[in-house]
C-alpha cells in the first residue's frame, strides 16, 4: 500500500509500473471489500448473540377500558404539563 503513490508517478512513464499499480490497487480494493463483508458478518453474529441473551419484552396488560382507549403518550412531549 505504501508503494502505491510511488508507482502512480511511474505508471505515467512505464508500462510495467502501470500494470503493477493496477495490480496493487485491485488487491487493495479486494482486501477492503473482504474486510467490509467480514465486519458485517461479525456485527450480525454479535447482534444475534445479544438478542438471544435479552429477555422477550411483552406489553403490560391494560386493566381499564379508559386506559385501553387512549393512546400512550410520552409525558412532556405535548406540552401543557408542568
């Protein structure tokens, strides 16, 4: 990877440097794509492991009709309450 900037200048003058530059650049792109895919797989495994460890949350039962008929509100978001 450190040779890439050096070869970029040479690639304008020599055919072999142009080929070498293209090869190195392709290897770098391929390595980045592979690393990105592996990172995604690791993140998916980590999320699955965390989800399996968390208990399943169930909504609490509503005990009165009035509470069941009204939507749940977050206090302070509608204003008027102090």
